[in-house]
C-alpha cells in the first residue's frame, strides 16, 4: 500500500541516489589513497633532508680536524686526542678517527722515533702480505701510515699501517686528493676482527690553507688525509630512527638499484602497499633510499571519509525524494490554507505598519534626545572650562602674591608657615579642579596622551620625594624598590604616569594608619614595566572593589572622608588610555596591592637636563639684562607677574590688551613678551600672529599665559607662533625656567645662612661616609649635569644624621653654582658605608 503511493519522480531520485553514492565512494577512495601516498612522499623527502643534513655534519666534523692541522704546524698525539674525543662521545657509531700523513722516505725514521717516544715502543711503518701477515714496510719514496688513531685502545695493531699498499684504500684517498673534497667509500666489512659493515670517509688536507685550484697543485701540495670510519647500521639507527613514524620503514642501498647485495640498512617489506624512492648524495657517494608505508602509516587512507561522503550524498538525494513526495501530498492542503493565511497576513501587515510607525516615532525621539545630550555635554565641557578659567584667574593672584611673599626673607617663622599653608591649600584646590576637568574630558572622550622623552628612574625618585614626607607625617615606613640608579630613558606621557602613581600612593597613605607604604617597579619584559603600590592599611571589601573606580564614589562613611572621589576613576581611565592593565588585590584589615602594567617604549632622542630654578634664585646674574612686556587685561594678574619679574631684576612694561601690547613692543623693543590669551579689543592669539608677522626674525620671544586647562588650546597657542606656554596660576619656577630656556640667561642664587657658615668652616670630607647606592647616583647625576637628580639625592642625605647634614652643607652651594667639577672632587674624597 505504501509503495503504491510513491510517485515515479521519487523512484527516480532513489535510483539516482544509489548510483551517485557508489560513484562517490569509488572516487573519494581513490582520492584518499592518492593523498595517503602524497603524505608518504612528503615525509620521505623531509626525512631525506634530515639524513643529508646529519651526514653533512659528519663531513664538517672531519673538515674541523683538517682545520686543526692547518692552523698549527705541529699537532701532537695528545692534541689530536683532545680534539676528537668529544666527537667520539657525541657519536657512538664512530669506529675510529685517524690521521694519515704523507711521509717521505727520509722522514720515516723521525716519525717512527717520535711515535716510540709517545709510548708505542714497537711502532713502525708496516704492510700486510697476501697471506695476511704484517711485516715492516719495505723502503719506497713515500708512505701513508696510520699515525694517529682514536680511540687508540683496541686499535694499536693498525698503527703504522701504510694504506697506500691497499689498492681500494689508495684509490679512495687519491680521489679525495684530486677532488679536494671528502670521499666516502662503499659500505662493507673492512676489518677482519669486525663483523659490522662500515663506511670510510677520506678528507684531504694540503700544505697550504684551503684547496689548491688545479689537480697538479693538489697532488704536489697533498699532505695526507683525515680518515673517519663509521659503523653504517649504527649511524643510520642514530640519525634516522627517531624520525620514522609508525608504519614507515626505510631500506638503504649503496648505489642505485634494489639489489639485496647492496642493502646496507633495513629490509624490504614485500607487503607494503605504498613506497617511494629518493636519492641521497654525500661525499661523492650515492645511496638509494626506499621508503615503504604499511597500513599503519597515518592510519592508512581515510576510508571513513569516503563512506561518510557517499552516505551523505545518498541521504541528501533520498531526503529530496521524500521532500518531493511530501510536497506532492501537501499541495492540495496548502491550496486550502492559502485563503485563510491571506486574511491573517492582511491583518498582520496592518499590525506591522502600526509597529513601524511607532518605531519611527521612537527613533525620532531618540535622535532628539541624543542631540540634546550632546548639546548638554558640550555645554557642560564649556561650563567646566569657563569655570576653571574663572577660578584659576583669582587663584593666580592668591598663589602669585603668596609666592612673592614666600621669597621675602624678612618674614618671621610663623609668617613663613602661614604663607606655606596658603600655597599648599591653593595647590589642593587646583588638584580638585584638575580632577573635575579630567573626569569631564574622560566622559567626553577628549583626553589625549601628551608623550615626551623622560628618565623613568628620575620620575620615580621625584614621586618618592613627594610621598615620603607624607608617610613621615603619619609615622609610616616608606620603601622604594626598583632596578637601580641607572637612567632609563623612555617615551610616554610623564604627567599622567606621575598623576597615576601619586593618586594611588596618596590613597595608600590616606587609608593606612600604621605600618608600611611600598612602591615597587620592575621591567617585566621588553619595554613593559610593572608598578606595584602596596600598603598595610584597612583593605578594601570585595563588594566595594568595583565601586571605588566609579566617579564620585567613596567607600566607608563618616565626616573623615576627604577628596572628591574622582582619583581612582581617573587612574583607571588614564591607564586604559595608555594601553595598560590595572589589577587590585586586597584583604580587609590586611592592606591592598595595586598592580599596573604599562608599555613604555625607549626614548626617541636625548633627554634634556632639568634646570635648578625657583625660590633659590636671587636675581639675574651680574651683567645680565632683560626687558619684559606683560600683557593682561586683569590688573592683579599684571601686578603678580610683573612683581615676580621685577623681584629678580627684570625691567618690566605692562599692557592691558593685545593692541596696546603691539604698540609698546614697537616703542620699547622687549626681549620677551608674556601674553594673556583672553583679552578685549585684541586677544592674545591675534596679537601673537601680528608679532610674528612684524618681527619675523624671532628676536622677540613670546610666551602664552592662560588659565585654560584644555590640552587642545595649549597646542593651538604653540601653533600660532608662541615660543612657550605658562598656565595660571603662574609658578615662579616655571617663569624663570621659561626665560632661562628662551633667552639663555643665568641667575644668581640665594645661599642659606647655614650653607654660608658651612662654606666658611672647612669640612673633613674624608671623614664622611654615605651609602654606596647614594654615592653612585650622585656621581652619575653630576656627570650628566642632572641638577634635578642631585636635588633628590641631597634631600636623602638629610636622613644620614650628622654625616648627611655636613655633606648637604658642603654640596648645596656647589649645586646652586652648577660647579660639577667641585661636586666630583668633593664626592671622590668621601668614604662609602659598609654594607649591612
């Protein structure tokens, strides 16, 4: 009943399926067998190359022995043994290595005498008669005796044997002599007391280094041969056996032809289904390599694939047949369902149309919301930038006047302390402002890397000099561990690296009440550095470890919390921007460890030496004159910058806008112009462009002064023609450094009273002792004229008690005078402390 329902097209598909399945099985099986044979050929060729390479090594080893005799006029028996013993130990298949010199008749007594002196009392040149008797060699023009042989034990009977009396050996030796190359003999049993077959390789050497060009010269200069005797079967076992996979067999025939008499290794597998022949040429000899594969090689041809593919073809066509059968039976049913489905589809289309209209409306709302968000984000960034500018402007007055007062030596100690508190509070406020700007730039995707060349070691020591006093204020131990004092020049964003490490170290100090703060750093691999910040503080609970990296989030509660909660959020984003990785390990009540891995490539150029400027500057050096123009629409800002400049002896002119500045430049011809970038009538950008146009020779240096904290604006200021940039609030050190760099001027420095007294009272430097590490760093810093490193080192000397204080008193005046020769001279008189 079932078969009657099957249609003719279905029976046709079934028949076609059977035929195609059989054809597919046959073709795929042939293809798999062909691939199997190709695998055998590929592996055979690879193994042939391996065997050829190892035989080449043997030839090179014999050439090495020849080189030994070429390099020395005389090589004694012990020297020969010393050289070849490692070769014998390396290859167990070596029967012996021999030196066979060419000896003229008049030299025969000398060589026989020398051999007897070496301990071979019965040594003499000898030959073998037709009866296999050994007799002394009769006199003739020249001899080729086996003079050195290793191993000598067991081979004493052949010492002195003249191989030229054996036609076969003489023939091989002459071939090597005339060709200038190593010549291998046929493989057979060469020795009466040895049942195994061996191959002899003759390597010639001549009276001159290298191989003579012509055969006549080779015959004339021929000095003898180095002979290597190799057990052929053992040699093949060691060289090729490790590379023979399961089911792969090798037979080796001496010369071409599969004659069993020429078989020197292996045996022919009569039942092997596949085989491949390859030729091996070495040292003038040809071997035929017969590679045979059994069914175990690569598990034979992939029969399962052929079956699988044929079954798949059959199943596919049967499936099509079944599909056609089902389609035929369901056609009428489908026709009946069409009208019903058409009505349902019409209703569904109406619903879909409504959904499309709703989605379009939602997309329009989303687009509007996106535009509003972008506008709000832009407004927020603009607001933050303006607020930063408005805050930095009065801060410039506060911190500027505070810096001027701080230089006043007439203030008493409480007044100096109050001024210092003003400076520290102002710096803290600027830090908060910068954090807010940084997080806004991160959220807007506008934070960029500002890469420069810098000395990583110096940067780390600068950070340590900042953090160490904070640890001492809380009675915490401070530890710094790194690769050493040597300079490590790299290229990267030094400012962000400092910000990252100082943020993490400041948090460690803040949340650690007792114990230790550590900064460890190391080079983990090429151009990759690991920084570890470890504290013994309260630790971070597991549930808070993600929270602390979110903006404005702090863990814990209570009035003692300080800061904005932005530090770690900025740290994580900056590390990601630098392509680094940040990990955290923490145990509550047992401390925390932050690990940072950064890629910092080598510096692209030389790292400039940093200047020692700032509060130690008294005034311009004798004979130096500078005229400066200060342009700013804010009177207080003009007075602050003018006060700083006049305090060090700079003649100052002021202007309240860009147009006024250009007029006064023409009138007074200043050396340098400090130009505020936001001014009425004509702003700083237009004024700078006008100055560059009217004074193209560049004699008037221009410095942009702005309260902007945005990196792109700073770049724009330099691009329009400014020679340098100073941000508000202005720092005395930055102003003086800027003039020193642009005008190439020098300053006089204030020497504190305790340093003056030190210079008046001679110090016995030879009695002082400092640690070897500190001494090495100071010597290196003085050699490189690195004043910044010298200052860090001088700060460390204060921890050494009386020794450190005395050294500080002596070196400080020398540092302020840039007297590197005096520093070197003083350091070389100091003793090093004994290591603990």
